[in-house]
DNA sequence: TTAGGGTTAG
C-alpha cells in the first residue's frame, strides 16, 4: 500500500491552496502535490491509519488540478471499503426511494464531510434526482462530480446516468451518454429501449433491440410491452413467440404484457396457454398477473373463467374488483356487477375512478337510470372523486338511452370539462333511438369539429333522417361525407378455428371457402325468412337499389364469420367472433335467429361490448 | 449496498 502511494507526482503549484490545512487534522499544505508528499511521508512514518484521512486528501486532490486526479482516484479506492461510507449509502439507498429530496440533502452532507462518496453513493443520488422533476441540473452536477472522481469507466454508474437523463426526457443527453460510455451492456440498451417504447418510438426501439449484442428477458419484455401499449398486439404476440423459440424464459412481467396483447386480439387459445404457463411457474401469486388474466378472459368472452381466477386470488386489489365489475358490465350482466360492488364495499376496498366507469357502464346498459345517478353523486360526495370525461360519457349515455335527451343536453352544457366525441356520440345514439332529429343535428354539429373523419357519426345521422322520412337530408349527409373525404371504415370480423384466425372483411371474398360460405348463407336465409327475418337495409348507407342493399347486408363480415363457424366446428361448439365496429341492427337480428336455428351460442365482441346470442335472444337485451 | 420491463376505463 505504501509503495504505490509513494509514486512521485509532479502536480503544478496551485496558488489557491497555499497554506491550507485539512479539517480535523494538523496537516497543512501549500499545493495538491505538497499534500501528496505529506501524505506519502505520513504513510512512510507508519502513522496510525485514522490520521491518513484518504478521502479528505483525495477530495482535495480531485477538486484541485487535473493532474492530481489519478492520485485522488487511487486514494479513493483505498477509502471505498470504509465501513462509514457503507452506512451513508445504506441511508441514501433508503431515502432515494422513500424521500428523494432528503436523499439529496444527505448526499450534500456527505460531500461536506470528511468522507468521499463512492460509486454507490453517486448511484443513489442519481436515482433520487431521477424521481424529482426539477432536479436535472442537480443530476448534471453529480455527473460532473463523477467525472472528477474518475468514476466514468463504471458501467453501473453510467447506466444510472443514462437512466437519469432518459427519465427527464433529455434524450439527446441520454443518447450521447449511451454512445460515449466506454463500455455498455444489456442494461444500457434496455434503458434506452424502455424510454423509446414509452415515447412511442417503436421503430427506434426495435432498431436498438436488433443490434444489441446480448438480450435479456427484460429486453424482450420491454419491446413486447411497447407493442401492446402502442396498439400493435399482433407484433407483440409475434415477438413473444420468437422469444420462446430462442429459448428465453418469460417471467411475470412478460406474461402480463403478452396477456394484454391476447386481451386486445381476443386470442383466447394463446391466453389459455400463457395461463397454464403462469400456473406452472407460480406466477398466479402475482396480483398483476391475475388482474391481467381476468381482463384477458373478459375480453375473450369468458366471464365465468375470469370470475374463477378472481375467486381463487389470494389477494385482490381495487384493480381486480374494477376489472371484474367492468367485465360484467360489458357482458350485459349488470346485476352481477352491482352485486360485486356491494361485496367490494363490504370487503372495505375503496373504489377508484375506474370502478365507477364500470358501474356507470353497467347502469347505462341495463337502463338503471336512478341507480346510475346515485353512483355518480356518490362518487363525488362519498369518495371525493372528480368526474373525468369517461364518467360524463357514461352519464350522457345513461340519460340518452333512457330517452331523457333534453336533460342529457343540459347535462353536457353544465359539464366541468370540455365534452369530447364520446359524449356527443352518446347523445347522437339516443337521438337515433328516440327519433329526435333536432338532437341528432345538435350532436353532429359538435362532432364535425371534434372528430370530423369518424364515419360512424354520419351513418347514424343519415339513419335518423331516413327514419323521419327525410331522404333528401339523408342524401345530403352522404354528400357531406364525400366532401369531407370521410371514408367508411371497412368492417371486419375474425374467428379462430383450430388455432387459425380467419378474417372476413365486409364485401370482400378472398376466403378460400367463400363459395361454400355463400351457399350456406343462402340456405340459412331461407330459414331466417321463415322465422320472420326481414332485411333492414336502412343500415346500408349507399346510393343503390334495395335489392343491391340486401346483397351488401348479406356480405357483412360477422354474418360470413358466423356461417364459417357453423360449417367448420362440431355441433354445440360456442362460436366466438371479434368485430372492429359495432354490430349493425340487421346482423343483430339475424344472429339472434341463427343462434336459435343452429342451436349454438354465438358470442360477438364488438368495439363496445359483448353480445351473447343464445336461443334467439341476446345478452344485451337489444339495448346497446 | 447501485441501473432496466408490468394490471382495471376510453
């Protein structure tokens, strides 16, 4: 130890250090090099270790001249194992998560003590900065200190710095740091990928993922979660399958991400497989895994299995309860939703804003007007929850569906926040059911501003006019659509048979078995007519003859998917369909009858909710 | 003793 400290050093004289002394010691020195020589002498003379004060000397050297840095660095490493700094770090670590600003105060005290921070101390301080929105400058100062102390080759610390910059959204700095660091590892890439996915920069994230030398389960999970977040669940599933193929074992977080993708896609088979996998590896003890599992089953049309997962959970959070309540609501089981809320209250779980969205949804879909009003009031008064746009949307839907259109409009006008397209769309929906042209026009005036390219609204208004016998006005709406360049979103439906997803697009006929599907439909149509089915051509918003409109109706994607399901699955099998738009009136009527004729349960997930057709009736009770 | 990914609405 002594010999290395005695290495001759030739540091230039530093005038501001003339006649200085170290605090709590009798060492006086005139320059950093003088201090180093004194230090060497002390070591040589066999002075007690406590009087050598490595950190103090190191800090003076480090903060004086660049040529003294290496000596400082050397001394620092001597003091790094000091039990004292370990204690400081322990406190810093605790505070960096529980009270970041106190962690920074403590770090400041450490700097003015006779100890030097080590890489751990700096790491905790940076973590504290990352959690305080106003501390970018402090983080930069610590970065400077890290350079001065010679910690810059430390990969761990550099990763913390990349994370610190990225958490402030200072991506130019984060990237510079990432590119300039002498050595990077999988964590460095993971930090960058995580930030890029959060920012929606999926292509850049993918580029990084593709070039990184080594990938960990976190690298895969970050990207999969990113694809889920940015509404590309297909790519998420594709990546998950690839991850399994290359032999990386998914963990709880991966499972959460891929289950969310399954929920979006309605991919029940994969969801079930992931469920089994999670069960095998003990992931079902994790609340988030179970919450996502509940959501997956709900969105794949399996409320009962979702409830089983819910019932078997060892611990439930407000998220578990809210997911289940919302699940009942969108499956038309409003009474179950309300019952579960009662249980939730008795269990002492405090509802959150999302819980109330589920409850209000349940009420509006069951026509429980007074109950819905009570929930809205209770949310504000009993739980101090400020209504969000979703709550207003549910309330307008509740009032409009109940036929209280004037009250609904009044409610919108009194809203504390700006109404959005969903709110006005709910009023428009009510205007259609109750044949209120005036309300439809009022809603569309707002919607043209808020959501001008959404074809659905124009369709509804045109139907309102057609219902009122105002065919000229209905035609005007179609012209308006053309003038505004509004394109009708093509309707598509999917059905999984033997693990293969079959997609049907309205009006397109590129399915391999299309001829047989059409033949089966024609046969079915005969039976449908016998049972009183009359095609409702009012949903076809095209300028054409009635007979042509009927042809268009018969090629609606959900009809084709159902017919395909009937012909390619054994009798009694439940038919599960996913649709990108809402089910139209005509398909709804047809599917009710088909469930009766074919003695099949048909479950359709449309963009808003589920319809479960069984024995000629729908779970939505024709109220959707 | 230090860094990186996750849940319910719309």
